[in-house]
């Protein structure tokens, strides 16, 4: 359990650090080099890049904040279960009843719990699943976009050709050797590391997004999938997606705004009434 709580602290710090570093690279290195122009203020290509980058990053951070701002804990629980002494650390939640789980990390009863997200420091459930999915989408897009711009920067600044796919695959091991031999600077080496960080986060976020969309369409949560259970009375995929994304789902695709009205602690009453 100590390891889980430590991860719950380190992961958000890692996310914010990567965000600050990404901002710094874009505005101090990538834009002045890739979009070099005598009249920087009137460079339309740079303005488009700034708009795209800020849009992607703004939605990623906005949905990240919304995921934290709208937790899924139950406000009506009077008895909080206590973990048994023999409960292993790898089990992060106790299954209760009616789509409720007690999260050992959050120390709260979570409604329609899917999983505990260590990058946001709380559980993903009925109230914040939509924001978590959009956070995953925009984080993936932002990281992969940064990867492309970073590769363009290396091509222009250091005349590295990426026509051969092996160039990128061997970039990190070669840069590590060159760095310890003193042939490249620490900034160059750190940039190469960030390229692989962006690639890793981008692919992982895309995988999370695809998995969660599939589960939502099936009316199922990750906890239920792990236990081999199906959601009772699950509807059609359209109805399941509407439950999560709300009727104003199109607005939520472009802005990190609230599109689902859910009363804390009353999800099960709503769920039972819906399927009566």
C-alpha cells in the first residue's frame, strides 16, 4: 500500500514536469528554429503552430483538471470498510455492491469505479470518465505532435535525416554514448530523451483511450472486466456513450466543459430507475 500511495504522489508530479518541459521546448527551441522567419510576429505558419499546440495542451490540461474536480466518490456512505490484514498491496480496491468499490488509495467508496488513475491521483468512475477519456485523447495528440515537431527541430538544427526508420530507433543509444563521450551537450541528450517520453506517453494514452471507449460502449467497467462480470441491464452502445458523454457530447470534444449532470452519491438510484 505504501508503494501505491508513493506512486499516487509521483505520477502527478511527473505529468506536470513533462508539461512544463514540453512548453519550454516548444516556445524556446522548436518555434524559433523550425518556423524561422525575419518577421516572427507575422509568420502565419508559426501562428498556426501556436494555435494548434495551445489548443491541444489546453484541452489536455483542462480535462485533467475536470477529472480531478469531479470525483466519483459516494456522498451517502456512512460505513467505510476496513481492509483486512491479509489484503495484498496489489489489490487497490474492495468490491462492494451495486457498482460501488472501496478504493484503498483514496479511502473512499467510489461509484461505478473503473480504475484508480495515479496520474490524476483519484479514481475514475461515473462522474469523471468522460473527462478522463478526453484527457487521454488530447494528451496523446499533444505528445505525438510534439514528437513530430521535435524531429523537425533535430533535422534542421543538427542535420539529422530521419528518412531511414532505423535512425529514430538508434537515436537514443547513440546519443547516450555520444553524451558520455562529451560529443553532444546535455541539452541535446535531454531533448532526445523527451522524444522517447512523448512517444511513450502518446502511445500509452492512445491505448487507454481505445480501451475505455470500448468498455463504455459495452456498458462495462475495467473492474467488472477483471472480475469477469457484465454490467446489469446494459443498453445499446449509443445509450452507453450518451450516459458517459452526455447530450452535449459534441461541445465536449473541443472544450473541457461539463457535459454530464450527475448528482454525487445518487448514481445507483438513477441507474436502477433507468433500467426498471
